[in-house]
């Protein structure tokens, strides 16, 4: 029968098949072993080079921060920059390259005028904040001997409340029947409430200076605290008075803190739109309000993106000019 005729072949196949499978498994195991050894050797090489290279170790420590900056900062900026070259047809984006948004920005002088006004207001806010913050930071660093932490905590007390609440508080204080006008009327200095206190650039400047005061005090305090006191004693021993010791020793050594404080105040205040909306009025509108309206009621995102890009480029140029000027100032007084 066919089954009986094929039984010797089946038995022969059953005899040789395990040997062949065993050979194949040995080859696979050998290949897997060589692969594992090569991967282990490659991993050891990478690890050795990583430990030997200071640059690689530094990048390894920075990698989480770099990833956060790329996905949290670089990517949104790239999307904003790309969006500024598109057009919009009601709710649809026309994804074709176009300079129309930038031409609209330069064709309408109002955008440039508001941007320049925003930079002026932010410059005044930065100057006022730093001038007010420096004496406070100097007092804590050089005059307070005990409980410096308590003083630093007291500086941050206003920030324990919402930013909006602080802005509304200034709106109540500067209002027509607010705290300032009521106090001046009660002591007889004015007969009628002062109308220029609110809804103008003056109100925006005061509110922003108060809102960002702590961001100026803390970096200046840190730079003053790190100054070696023996340098001041050496300046006094060489015949310098207190004022010249401050100008030639304290001020140059504290300039990194002043620069950091100026940047921390100037950059955010240029694009602020909450404070101008609440206390600025029509004359206190800043470029942030224009951008917010483009992304809001006007619903023209590409133009808003173009205005944002132009604002960022202008602020970057101002910062570079500021850093160049402070570098020359430090070299001059050194």
C-alpha cells in the first residue's frame, strides 16, 4: 500500500530532520551570540567615549532641557514663522508662500507706530523698575545682616496673588474716584479728581513696573551678594570714598545682575496686552493688543503671526544694541 511503501522514507526523514534542526539552531544561537557580543562591545565603546568626553557628558545633562526648548519654544516659533507667509480665506489657510502679510505691515504705518510706542513704554518701565529695584537689592545685600530670607520672601508677597488682581488693584487706585484721588482730595491738595492717572501710558508704566519689580530685585541682589567685600575694603584703603567705590567696584561687578533684570523686564513687557487693555485705554494700546486682536476678533492669524515676527525681530535688535552698549560701558568704567 502507498502508506507502507512510503514508511521507510518517513522514517529516514524523521531520523535526519532533528539533526538538521539541531544544526540550524546551533547556527542561530551562534549568530545570536555574536550579535549580542557585538552589541555589548558597541555599547561599551559608546559608554567609554561618553564618560571620557566632557562635551558629551554636558550634552547628556542638557538633553532634557534642550528637548523641552525645542518642542516648547523652537517648534511654536517655527510654526508662527511659517504661518506668517500664508494667507487666510475666512476659516481656511491658503498654504502658499506670500509676502502679503509683511507688505501689509509696512504699508500701514499704524503698526510700526504702535510697535515703537510699545518699545518706548517698555524702555521706561525697564528703567524705572531697575532704578527702584537696585537700592532695594543693595539694602538687602549690604545692610541686612540677619533674616535676609525673610526680606526676600516679603518682596515676593505681591506675587502670591493673581496678576489680574494686581492690575485691577492699580485700576482701583488710579481711578477717577480711586484711592489716590480720594486721598488727595481728603488732604486738600486737589479740588477735583485727576483724570490723567488712568487710561493712558502713565498708568500702564506704573502697573507694569510694580508687576515686574521682583524680577528685577532678585537678579540684582544675587549679583551684589556675590561681590567680595574685601574688594570694597581695598578700594577704601586706597583712598576712594564711598561713592567712587560704588562706581568703580560695586556697579561694574553688579552689571550682570542689572543686565539680567533689564532683559527680564523689557522682553515680556513689550508684548504685554493684559495691562494695556485694563488700565491703558485707547492711548495706552501696545503691540500685544494688536496681535491679540488679530488672533481673536479680527481672525487674521497670518497677519498676526507676521506682526509677531516683526516684533520679535525688533526686540532682538534692541537687545543686541543694549548688550553692545552695556559691554562698552563696562569696559569704560573698568
